[in-house]
C-alpha cells in the first residue's frame, strides 16, 4: 500500500498524521473482526483463533516481523476459567439405595458449587430459608451441623401474588447464594436442591451448567436433583412424597426440617476448566541503534456468545460482537503498524501486540509482562487502544498522563497539532491492558472514546463505529508514537500521586450480578436489599488479584497508599479469608460481602500471610468515584 498522504489531502508539513489513515480500510478490519462469523471472539473459542490468524496475516502483509515465541506470530498461554463437569468423578450415592443415579441425567452440579466431596447424614430442610423478618425459618428447632441438606428451590407460596415474600417475584431469599450462605452458617456440609412440584409441574429441568456461571463459587458443594430422585429419597426415609411435603410447608409455613436417617456420599464432579489463548505480536525494527522498544497494544478478545438479559428476563444466546470493544482498537493497532512501516525508520523498535483474555481480567497482558518476549527493561512506553470507535461530542479520553513526567506537555502539544480536544487523566489502574505495564513501571497512554449504551451488549456492532473519528484518534496516537520512538531517553516513569479506587477495573462481577439477578428465574426483586454493584458504599483500598486461583480466599494484589486497608496493616500478597463472619472464596464473594457495609463500619478481616492467619481490624472508608471510573 502506498503512503496515503496525498490521497487524503493531508498537509505533509503539518504533523496531523490522521491523513495517514484511511477510514474505510480501518472499518473493513472491524467489519470482519466484529462479524457474527467470529462469534464475538470469546477467549478459548474457535472464532478468536480466526481473529488471531487475521491479525497475523495483516501484520505479515504490512511487513512486520513475527515477534511471538519460536519465530511465530503468537504467544500462547493457558487460561484457567471457571469450572467444568468431570463425569468420571461425579458421584451421588445414598447408603442402602441402589439407584444408579447419573450425573447430567438425574442430577447435576450447580456451576457455582464448591468442587469438594462430602459425606454425612442427610436431612430435609424445607426451602433452606431463614427469613426472620417474615417469621419464616426452616432452621428453627433443627440442627444442620455436619449434614447434607435436601431443600426445595425458590420459596414458599412462590406462585401466590399475595405472598408476603416470594409471590410472583422472588425475594432475595430465593437466591442460591443466599441459601448457600444460610446453610453454611448453620454448619451444613452440602445442598441437594429440587424443583418444587408446583412450579412447572409438567417439566423438571435441571439447571444448566455453563462456563459463564461457573466463574464464581458459593459457600458449599451444591447439586440440583430431579423430583424423581428427591421422591425416592423421601420414600426411603418414610416421608410423604415431595408434592405433599411442599403443600404442608406452604400452608403451615412452619419448619418441617428433620433428619432422614440416611447417609450420602456426594462428589459434585467439578474440575477447573482450562483453555488455550494467545497474544499476537508483530515487530517493526528501529534504525538499529538500540534495542529500546515502544509497545502498541489492544485487546482483540471480547465476550463471545452468552446468554443475554438485555430485553427480557428470558436469557437468549446472543453474539457479543464487540465492534467498539475492542475491534476498534485492534484495527487501530494494525493501521498504526502500517503507518509506521510506511514512514521513515524510527530510532526505537515498535512492538505491536494484540492481547487475548482481557475481558476475563487482563490475562493476555499479564501473561506478556510475566513472560515477556523481549526484556521488560527495554520497553520505554506502552500505548493502549481500547474502544476508540465512538468519538463524539465528548472529547477523547487519554489516560495515564500522570505515568511519565514528560507526558502532560507531550500530549498537550501533540493534541494541539492534531486539533483534537481531549480530557486527560491519570488512570494507570484503569481496567485495560496498559495497567499490566504500568504495574511494571512502564509509562502508559490509554486512548478511549468513552462508554456508551451498547457497552458489553450484543448491540456493539460495526455500523455504530465512527471510522473518520477513529482515524483522528489514530493520527494523534501515531504522532505520539513517533515522538516516543524517536526519544533519546525517557519518558520518565512517575509514581502515582492520586490513590486509585480499589474496585476500579473489576468488570467481571458486574456481568455476574446480572446473571445472579436472573438466577432466581425472573426479574431481579424490586428491593434495595439485593446487592448491586452500584450499591457499593465502602472500599477497602486494595486492588484484588483479578485472576484468582483454585485456593479459597482472595489475594490482594496491591494495597493502596493511604487507604484504610493500609492503616489496618494489610500487605500486598495477603489472602483475604474472611470478612466479618463471611468466608471469602473469591472476588465475587468479596464484592457481595463488602456491599453489606457502610462507611465507618469496623470489621475484622482474616488474612493468610506466609502460612499464618492474622485478624486485622479495618475501619471501612467511603467508596469514591474518580475520573475514568466509568
Ligand atoms: Zn475493552
């Protein structure tokens, strides 16, 4: 391809390099990457591999060198995401009963089950609800300690619109995590859940185990059993059938919880799910005088195919095409590579990387910085493009300006040259791939045209992309890239002056909460007691490790300066095991539990540090919003 300057009427003496970029070539990349054919580029899917091949072909055609591992364009890594069913491990057996109950036919583990085996006495515990304010308590006069509980799904009088709780809209007591928490606090070991006979009596569907839902773990092993299995158990224990038991419960609303005199062996049959992923890397060498490198990056993964609750409470599979997020930045990286290749040689090397696994928690960029393909010390700066396709009246956001002492002036001058209005801010911790580099003291600049209605929705499509606007952004990014690649030294990394908000960048739970709300089957309850992300009133002042691992607890990646966590003595690397009397299994539990507190509340936090457990007293501070937090 020839240099596009004349064709696009750019004035070669000005530095407005937007003229190097052709909006229709740019948009063609997005049309392909965000097409249904690629299935939303979910990490681990077939569609994202086709996106990776496309990017590599583009890099090759432009004349980049392959800069992945072993002379390839790719840097593969493994993503541990959620769980999957392990049928060979699954076991549900009751002593004295010879029923050959099969996983995925007669019972199924819930995706949010704890993946541990249990055995013990079996008991019936009604709906497994303890709702003191409604005078309903399945745990009254009943000791659940050490037992596996058979419970009904939903709540009593569920289909009665007049019910004081339940009714047509399930209350928070119907949520699985609430039932798990109540049971765990009562000392129960596991839950068997059955669909109540009055709910959809003609069909008895087992809960769908899916990867998406398996990313969080509640307090107990818990499985869903068919009514047939439940009836067989009740019969063996000498109880009435499930329908009769439910009728009695709903009428009397008094605890019918009792031991069943049976012993159960339960292995929910769940194992960690592992998926292959890869970053795509292309290099354009500088003039050969140095190995110093500037990185230009964008994530090319998106959310894939998922259930969508956008329009209705009935989830439908939808393709999340992610045209703006982040085919727009991926196309930008490709076209920046072309512009650099077509321009005069720069002093430093430029490494172009498109990352996978960003939507799952910056996994691709974290992998790159932990196993860099070039020495990290050679990387002088990183430019990140994440959602640059919606330039509108709101000025372009450029974040990370506080990460190098030279950036405020450099960016201001370049933006003036380009005639682009921008709002600059810090935001080194922001939820995209530049954060992985900033953590290693690499100065970063992050370009972003702003959040919109279609953000993380199936409607984020190519026809809403402002391609001429994006080429304006690319013009500015290119100007800054050239500037950075030609510097003799620097830019100089600057420590952060502003404290980051602890929860900033945690985006998975927001989507998970949507799902949680739908979990009780139906719309979320119209009560402010239902935890929601917006209701977060306090912060601890940490950056959690967003990747997580198989172990219980949530690892603190960074304790923020001046935050209440620091005052309480929390340290980087601590594993938070408990907050108050709630066990913290993962980041989702952490979010749910924090939502219960108000600023000024004091709470004991148990952390594991170097093999020992410590209890620290934290006075929680108010969560505050910062620029860029949207
Ligand atoms: Zn993104």
